[in-house]
């Protein structure tokens, strides 16, 4: 990717990190622990996969992790 750019600078990563935080806050009082776990893990997975993909060396790997992030969006 661009020289000197970090995944933390990407708007999509910032938005996904905020979404994750909002999901954790929204479900903090939920007593449905299985559902809560699945929802919070899928939310965290979005930002994590964007970050991991951005740090990969090949376009193929980058696209694979962005596809994982998209799948986590659908799951959420």
C-alpha cells in the first residue's frame, strides 16, 4: 500500500473500529451470552481483518482479508 500509510489512517478501519465499540456498548447488558459473543466477535472481526489485510504484502492476500471483513459485516 502507500508508503507511510497505516491501516489506522483508513476511514473504513476507523468506522469499523467505532462500530465495534458501539456493538460492545450496546450488548454490554445482554444476558444472551451466546448471541452476545457471536455478535461482538463478528464486529471485532471486521476491523481486525481490514488491519490484517492492509499489512499483507500481496494484493491477493489483501483482497482475501477484505473479503473476510465483508463476510463479517454480513454476519453482523
